[in-house]
C-alpha cells in the first residue's frame, strides 16, 4: 500500500505522527465502451456548447449554475479562498461508540504510526478500547474539510470519514405512521425463523458471484475467440416487474420456519444452517475442501448452476 497522506493525530498536548492509507479497494472488472461493429474504443471529448470546439483542460474553469445564471470561478478565484493545508487530525471529542450512526460512515482509512516509537499510537488505541469510545475528528484531505470517526480495528486505528448531517436524507414513510399491531405469536415465529438462520458472520465466506462469472466469461472469450454466446452464459433477464403481493404474515412466517427446518433436516448445527443459506458454499464444504479461496473459485466455475438460476 502507498500512503496518501502524512500528518499527526492531536488531542490536548498529545501528538501522534501517522501515515494514512486507503483501507478498501474496488474489485470490479473495469470495462469500457466500444463500437459494436469494429470494436473501436469510444472516447469522450470536452466540447464547448457555444462554438462546438474541443477545449483543452488548461482552458477549463469551474462554474456554479443556480438555474438562471452561471457564475464562473477562475483558478485565481479559487486560489483566493482560505487554503486547507493543515497536516493535523484534530480530535474534537470522544463519544460513546454506539452514538455513531452507521448510516453516516463513508470512506475508511488505516492509520500507521510514523515515528521511531509507536507508544503514543498504542496508548491512544488502548484508551479507545478500554473506554469503548470513538474519537470524532476534523482534518483536511484533497482541499476539503472532513469530519471523521477514529476507532479501533484489531491492532490498527481506523479513520472513517462521516457524512455531514445535512447529507443524510430523512426517511418519512406514511405507512409507518399508522398503528401496526404485531401479535405475540407472530413475534415468536419471526424469532424462530431468525434463529434458524443464526450464525457467526465471516465475510470471507461470501463472494461476488457476478464478478466471478464476468471474469470466467472474459477468460473463455480470450481462450476461444469471440465464440461464447453471452445469452447462453447469463440467460435472459428480460422479465416483467410486478407489484408485491399482499400475503398473510403468520402463514409466511410458518412456511419459512418449516422450510428452514426441513432443509436443516432437524439438525441445529451451524454448518447445516449455512447449507440452507448458500448452495454454492455448502457444496464446497461437502467436497471436503476447507480452504475459503478454492471454494470461491468453484462458485465462479459453476456455470450450469448460474444458467439454471437465470432461466
């Protein structure tokens, strides 16, 4: 990994030099547009709507349009604004961790200690763990002021940017304003259904099946030329969308519980529960394979199963 930012965490008189790294990455296959007749790459150009000429990037300014008028902001205009060049991550406050709404969490970054001695870094990490608190911090990154949550993940401090309060939409759904009565029996059946799927979450047991199939398709085309029929590989997805049916909640809960129990064969083991949750994953376990990555690869190679689902 390559550090994208260097600075220091500061709270009170404590200064913790750190390096910042992106904690996540995109695994999607990168695709671009081509002309379907000859495969020629489609390129985009910056064209002026007034004179129709292609404009070089050096001649482009930014602007704000309020619907009636356009305000052009030149490079000199933007340079006159207060520059956000601070190299400090300032702790504003320490809050109970449960008060940080998961909806507001945005991009995640790892912090690495950047000093001869990581003692101050470890001290802050242990303090956050012991007090079960999250540090709310402010810092500047790429000329923008950011609000972020500083928390612990294993042995590492993680900086996770937060959405500003006005960036989170209010969820006001009229249907939820009505009085909905839930019976004790409905709750009991619902809890039973949840228990039948109960397990410990392991993210490595899940794979992006679409991306795996996409890679398989690309590899097949590379090996055999343009001989793979995409329709046969992925099936026909042109299905009409229909509205949801009104169903009896109790009947649905009972049916779900009975179906889950039947699939489990009366066993309460977690492995049996996982078998009901994912056919591809259970097939890999049944074959005696204990490794996670080969199981993911096997999922990607099961084209007949994928074809059957899509049909």
